[in-house]
C-alpha cells in the first residue's frame, strides 16, 4: 500500500485526493482492499466531523466496488487420508 510520506493538512485532503489514493490501492491490490481502505477513511472522516473539523463525509458518497471472494478448495476426508499416507510427517 502506498503511504503518504509528507504531512498533509485537512485543507489539502479532498474528494479528489481520496479518489487518487483509492485508485492506487486498487491498482496495487484488489477491489476488496480498496473497499476496506474506503471504509477506514470514511470512519476516520466521521471522527473528524464529530470533532467539527470537517463538514461532510465525501468518502461515504464514493461507490463500493464489486468484489468476488476467492475461496480455497477444501479437501474431503478421503483425500486427506491419502495425503497423510503419502506424507507421514503431516
């Protein structure tokens, strides 16, 4: 994940900078990671709103991307027994 290397003021953070950051997350990771980053930023901005530092949560207006979860294949008991026979150290 790309980290911000310099200090940024609240005035410098806007919808455009958040979109650029989320796009960089999407390029380097997955839609699920981008959605997680979006949720984290939205929660952080809600705290700033509660503390009267910002007026609106522009992150919550950004759409979540569709992501498909990748499931690992599970082994049935017969295949597990075969694996244990062929590799007793397991």
